[in-house]
């Protein structure tokens, strides 16, 4: 019998594993807390018997004097807690507002409201780095329980179209 890692790697290479790998795209924090007793994603995969497709959180943004971010409470909208974010850059300020509930966080006011905002964002958005030591620890921890997946870190949502919609709003993007 194959390990989860072997099974998933064979399938990714278009081979024939001992059985179909079974996994999910990602665990949501709400689900892990509310229904799984607060376990982490690797433990959750093991508890329910899935092949682990572990999402590594090993990317970080460098600090930059040209991108100083702050946040403040912006009140409530129904059951949603609002938070206003401000980024100070040498070329001006960018702002956006998020709404959050127990399930998710989403944009209420988008970051990019003008061409000037886009120019500021692309000029001053801090570079990102891979924490190789953390990635190695996560890889070792997962072991034969599955695979470690990476992702392209982003402002809000990995993926070109999704990221654009998060930055300007879906209606504006269309």
C-alpha cells in the first residue's frame, strides 16, 4: 500500500496510484475551530483520513519604510466588524476597509480606486521572500502524510483575476 505522499506524487505525474488520492483544497479556520476542536490542518487531514495537501505558509513580506501600514476599528455593519487599513507611501496614502464575521473576511472598500492608486501600489508594494527554513520544517512535519503545496502570496487572493477583483471590485473589473 502506498503512503499518501507516494499516492499523490504518482497521480501528479499522471501515473496509476494504488487508489484515487482524496483531499480538499484547504481547511478554513472557522471549520477547524468550530467542528474540529481547534486542530491544525495536518491533524485535520489525519483525523478524517484524507491525503494531506498541506498549504505551507512560508512566504513573508519584507518591512519597508515606503509601505507603512496601520489599521483602525471602523465600527460595525450589522454583524460584520469593519476595519480600515491605511498605507502611507512617499507618493500618498492608500486605504481600504474589510468586513469580518466568524466565517470570513472580505473587502468592503477596495484598495485601488483610481489609476494613481494602482501606480502607488505597484511602485511601493513590498517584495516577498520565501522562508526556506520554515518550509523545510513544514515539509519534514508532513512527511509521508501527503504533499506540501506552495502558493503565490498576494494582496488578498492568489490568482490574477481574483486578485484584480479584490483590488478594484468585481463590477469595476468587469
